[in-house]
């Protein structure tokens, strides 16, 4: 979480304070000369990633909002938490870009002089550390609430959902409290002095704990929907399709695992301002993947609606009804779960019987009204006319 490096010989904090003049934040490796005037930077990796992910977030969110507005006008708790999650993700990336614009992060730590430090980068760093947990929690509970819509009749599954919401909420909001308590200035301290303190150095270990919890919570979100999906009364290929849509969460899981790896690397490295860039990149991908997973149901529903028009455009007149009538998340998430309802299946069977009975009666009536052939004409009837049985 805390990005600035501490000199391992000075356990008082991230760097010595007050700083000696004309000294780098950390000593360079042997044979390396600090470059204060034209330092190398890897911050452009994060800039490019953000330039790709922000439009993707806007695109995915627009598809979900459009689909929700046009096809399913009802609103649920998952819809409101999703809108907050998407907005907060863009805000987090914007603050991160503002931090990189200050020039401290992305450089090697020995390419920055201590006397050139200002409070602004540390203030933005504290904000990112504090809001990261609640912002990630908002993404995760949006997925939990989506699960709640899909499988609400299953009581045991509701317990799993609410357990995930509560446990993750306690952890992520505790991270906000810890970041503020450990790294916020106290009394006459500046932000530089606060980050140089020993108490703020403790957040480096908390960052690794955060990475472990991210991986475990994403794995939990991947596993818990599998039994309910397998228990649905759907064709096997439709179950596989639903599992594939849920499996898009593997992207977020992989990003969390990558983030854990980089957290460990940052914790071990002296060159934190350089090593932190891959971690920030993994965080952006993790959040974007979470938003994309939340939009998969809307994209499936929209593709279902567009299938007839696309097929007509390409000249396909024989559209497979199974392809256009497959169950989507939104259809499953109606207030009453008709997919897995025994009463619904009984009504469907009764309706089939009634339709069969009506079809039989119509067939009998058609046979009675069918014209007689010439062999069955009675004497005295004219050839051009037919008689109808009374």
C-alpha cells in the first residue's frame, strides 16, 4: 500500500527526515549515478493501461445501463451498487494519473532528491491507500448482489452471499481506517513527515495482507455460483454457457494474484517508486475486469435481442430458436424464479395437455367438415356440389 521506500538501515520510516541536502531518497546500486535532471520513468505503462481501461469501463457500463433501461426497466440493489462501482473506479484511476503527473512515482528512487519532495504526492498516495479498499468492496458486493438476484430461492446460498458481503466489508473498510490512522499527519506533522514515520512504515506489511485477501475473495466469488448453476433445470449446453459467463471472473482473479506478487516485490525492494508501477497497473486491470464481469449479463441479453437483426442482415432466415431463447442472467433474475420453479413446470405441463386436447378437437372437427368425394355422393346430387353432414 505505502509506495515510498525506506532505507533498511533506518527503521524509523520510509526515508530519513529531515532530509540531507542534495541526497537521493535512497542510495543507488553500485556503479549507478543518480540522474536528477532527466530521470528514466516507467509511468507510461500505467498511462497506456489507463487510456485503454477507462474507455472500456465507459463502454461496458453504457451497454449495461442501456440494456437495463430498454429491456428490463426495474431497478435492483445490484444496479445501484454497480453504478457506484463504475464511477468510483474511474475516480480512482483519475487520482492515480494525477499522482503520476507529479513526477515522483515511476522514477528510480535514487533519481529524486529529498529536498525536492512536496506534500502533494503523499497526500494523493494517502487518498489512494484509503479509498482502495472501499472501492474494491463496492465492485465485489455488486457481484454478490447479482448472485442474490439469480439464486434467491436457495436459502443456503443467501447465507454465502451475505457472509461474503459482511466479511469483505469489515476487511476493506478496516483498511481505510488503518491507512488514515497510520499515515495521516498528526499535530504539526506534514504529509512528508507522516510518511517518514515508523507507524506509516507498518502499512507495507498490510499491503501484502490486502493482496492475499483479494485473491481469496475473488476465488470465493468464482466458486460459490457453481453448485446453483449446476442445479438449474436447463439444458447442459445452457449450463455450460452460464458457467462460462461466470468464469470471466478469472480475469479479476488473475489480476489479484498478479497484484499480490507485485505487493511482495514492492515490500522487498528499495526501489519502491519504480517497482510500484506494475502494482498500479495490476490494480487498474483488476478493477476493470470486475466491472466487465458485472456487465456480462447485459451483454448476453443485448446479443440475444440483436441476434434476429444480425441474422437477417447476413441473409439467415432459419434462426435456431434455441440460440435466441437461451436463458440469460437477466431472465433468471426476475422477481420470481420461473426457471427453477416446480409450480411453473406443472403449469407448463398442464398447458401442454390443454393445447393437445384442443388440437385433437380441432382435427376431429376438420374431419367432419371435410367435403365428400364423388364416390360418397348420393343419388340425385349434382356432380358440382357437395353435401355436408348435419
